C-alpha cells in the first residue's frame, strides 16, 4: 500500500513534467510564423495552479521552478521574473487550497483569477519600471482572460483523465502525514 | 508513530519554505543579471536552447508535417476554384517568362560587354526552420545552423525572395532569427525609386509600418523597399517588400518574404557587419551623416579662416 501510493506520487510528478514539456513542444512547433494578433491560454500556468490547489505533493517546487525557467528561456521572456512571480503565487494558492478544501469550485476559480491578475499586473509594472520592453497590453490581457477561461477545462480534464482531485479532508498519505 | 510524524512535519515545512525562498531569490537575481548584463545571459539562453532543442527536434518534424497535411487537406475543398485560378496565373506567367528570357539575354550581353564580376561577398548558408518563438509576444524563428557553421550575430536572413530578419542569439547548433515583424526589429531601408530613407519598424503585425520617412509625398503604394545598408547593419540592396497604405492612411511595408511558410532560410555571410561584443556596446555609424560640412570642407574652411586672420 505504502509503495503503491509513493509510486503513484512519483509517477504523477513525472506526468506533470511530461505535460509541461508537451505544452512547450506544441508552442514551439513552427506552424505559424505570421504575427497572430491574439494570444491563447498559458496552459502551463493553468496546469500548475490547478494541481497545486488539489494535490500539492504532485507539483514539487523544484520541478515547477525548472519548468517555468525553461519556458522563460524557450519563449524569449525575460528569464526568471515570471517564474519567480508564479512560484510566489503558487505558494499562496497552496496554503489557501489547504485551508479551503471544502469550498466550492467557484471560490477557487475566483481566487485563481485574482492571483493570476495580480501577478500579471506586477509583471507588467516591473518590466515597465526597468524599461525592459513589457509585452503589448492587449495581448497580455487576452492571454490572462484565456488562461482564466481555460482553468475549469484543465481542472476537469486532469480530474477525469489523470485522477487529480482534492484529497478528502483528513486524508493521510502512505507515511501517515496529512495531505 | 504519531511523534515521528510530528517530527517529520516539523523539519519539512521550514525546509520547503527555505527552498522556495532560495529559488525565488535565484530567479530574481537571474532576472536582474539579465537586465544588467544582457548579452551574457542571452548567450546562456542560446546555449540552453541549443541543449534542449535537439530533444524536441526528433518529434517536431513529423508533427509539423502532419498538421500541415491536415491544413492542406482542408484546402482541397476548394480545389476546382484553385485550379481555375492557377490556370489564369499560368497564362500570365507565360507572357512574363517570355519577357524575362529576353531581358536575361540582354542582361547577359551587357554584362559580357562590361566584363562585370558580380559581388562575391554575398554568399549564404541555408538553414531549416526548427521552431517558432512559441509565444504571441515575440516574432522569431529558430534555425538549425549555428556557431558551428560560422553564423555570427547580426547577419541578414532571407528566404528565396525577400529579407526575413536578423540573427540574434547563436548557439553551437542553432541560432535565432528575429523577424522583421517583431516589436524590437528596426531595419534601415530605402524606398525606390524616390530614394527616400526610412526605418521599417516591427510592431507585431504582419505588415510593419514605415517610420522616419522624410517626405511622405514622394512615396506611393507599390514602391519597392530595399535595405539601405546604413550603419552597416545589413548589406545594401536586399529586397524587403512593397509600400502599402493601410485604411488609416499609414504607410506600411508589405513584406516580400513568404511569412506564411518559412521553411528554409538563407543566412547571408556579411563580413562587414558590426558586432556587439561588450554589454554596453552600440552599433554606431563610423561617421555621423549629414552633420554639417564634411571633415575636408571643415578643414578647408578652418584654414581659410586662419589665412584670413593671419592676413
């Protein structure tokens, strides 16, 4: 029993890293080199947020940091800033997810939306202050809204396909720790 | 057991928080470092991409091809229409071909008469597009030639017809091309036949606006835009595109390169290109243009003044 749970935890961690790499892979495919004028959802963020609220033990901080930094590097973003902000946001979500385990989904969604908006604004402000060429506002706004809208889908899919659901209150893991 | 659990929790939570703090600190330091010493961190980024891309590369080709096949399949729906269109174009092309052949012969004769050797400096290296920028905020592509093939930052990149972009970021096996449509792209250009100088300023749209134009009245939609070679950023005379006017009355460049499908790119070897080597270095012209009289004139004027004073 203990081994099984542990094995599942590690396999889900590997799944998380794999999913992140898959998302980046599809982003990088050279399918459209014409400027699109619209921005899709940041699935990396939606995935990380959804999982950290449900099962924080599936998304170890180190793996998240590595994936986000890799995304920063690959997508030509200023390295480090977005990753740092997302890590901070995830820490907030992690603790609030622990506190509000019985709350409904609407509340969680709102919480996620507010958090993401706040870090997006901070990101834009810092880049503006350092004159580092902040991304176009309309595009960032579009990406923000798309990510918020994509969140329930990501939650649903990871629940149905991968079984990432909130642990029942008082559930314990293999070693007897509270999750 | 219970005590044990409490014990592990005791050291686990602070340890995790410490790890998180250290990670965030590292990331923030990396960001600041990027802001202060940009070329170094960008070189590091090029190396990281160089390491990661081969891992993706093996799957990228097949998946891209599959998606493109599906897209082509959609276009079969209007195959009849396309066929008619192609026939019409073919008809036009035949007449053009005739004209081109005659001109080619004439050109060959004239070149022969003048004994002209074409400029051998502009040789090129061809690379395949591996990946795009991956985000809607930046317009760039990654190609599969790099420092190993002698690629240098700042070289011009073309597809078969027109200018595509500028090399920025070279790894050992890959290099990044910042497209003309990227918001950071600024290309000095000259508009033919009026000879007006301008900048082609990328703004994340498919037709970058033409900026810093001296006299708008001399430029008409349809004029050719070529690189001017100002500041030795690019060799002169590379085709960029045509002038077009958008509904707002702003002049834009309709790019000659086929941005819909960038597959193979030519990187032009340009040994005159200025390079940015130091963190705070700038690309400047060797002499400031139009800053009053030229040095010789100034000297002449000075000596004349001296003579006048002496006399």
